[in-house]
C-alpha cells in the first residue's frame, strides 16, 4: 500500500505475465464508488490476447454498450449462432450490466473491445498479432480502466449518469495556478439537462456565433432547457454542416428545445 490517507487509498501490484512485466495501481478515493486501475506494462508477447475480467453479482439477459451519439444493447447469453458470433463488441467509454435497482459499469480510457457473457464483464487490453505489423503492441503501454457500481431508478438503466462519470474519467479536471484576483466560482458556458451530452463548443465556421453540438443519451424524448452564462440574441437549429434549419425562441439566457431519443442537436448561438 502506497497511499492510505483521508482522500485516497492505493495498492500497487507488480507481476509478470509470461515475459511481460506490469505494475498496477488500484485506488479508491474518498466519497467515490469508482474503483480505478492504472496499469503500466512492458508487453513482449506474440499471438496472446490479454483481457481483464470482472465476475459481478448481476443477473441480466442484455448489456448496454456506449457507441458514438448513443448506446446499444447486446445479449449476454449464447443461445444462437448469431450470439456466438458476437463474442466481442466494440464500445467507447463504458459498458454496463444492470438488473432491477442495481448495476455495474466498466469504464475505460482507450480500450474498446468488450465481451459480457452471463455475469462476467471482460475488457480486451492488449493483442499480439504479427501481421500486417510484426511488432504490433510490443513495448511499453499505459492505460486505465475502472469499475463503477451504481443504483438504478427501479429497473431502468440511466445511461446519463454513467456517461457523466465516464466523461469525467476520460477527461479529468485540470488543476492550474490562478493569477491574482478574488476567488469566485466560474459558471459553465452552457448548462444542459443530465440526459443531454455536449460534445462540441466552437466558433461557427462562418464566424457568426457559437456552435454547440451534443446528443440526447437516455433514449427519451421531451422538452429540454438550456441555460447560457451570457445573453443570447438569436438561436438557430443547424445541420452538421452548420446550415441554418430553423429558429429557436430565446428568453435572455434560456432556451427550450424538444429533443427526440438519441437525437444529435447542433445549435448556433448569436450574442
């Protein structure tokens, strides 16, 4: 144990897999359910697939996998030849296995191959192919993954909650030294409901206004309220090419929008 303070406890494990040595920091922070695994490995194997596995006490016929702009569900059983063929599924930042009232998500920061069979969640960490690149995956690697147990509202999985934690895991807060002045909270540039994930904030390509792009992540429709930290004179819905489609009513720093399940929304905000 290298850390046992009031904010974090950390175990260090040093082991060897065949000819490859690795060091793993397993940490649990104060007031957080996230069990984090930071791994450094010198990979020297050939034709070996390295996975990490978590047998969890969860019963569910399907698992949820995050994809770009949404999520999909895949079976956890192998009742048919189609199920057998899907021995591994790609996901981005998280996968989740949930039963009524409880679930476990497996988060990652750069590994995308997953397979969940019955109650065992596995993540592919390293491969060792020799074709087309004979040196593929050889050498030193650093990566992190984490286990996130969580409660569910009834029997419903809440991807929004998992997505928030997964985004924070992939894009941690940066701590920088301030320059003089009075300490005061800095509000968000734009505040959105929990089930709307903002992916992009940028200047418009034509220089007219600010582009905010995101998506609804809970597969639910309804009215959403967006609040900006600056007064907005005009707001417009755009397509992905930033071509104006229709206007959106604005009340100072607030606008409301009806969003469909997994809808991608591009807003142009003009001050």
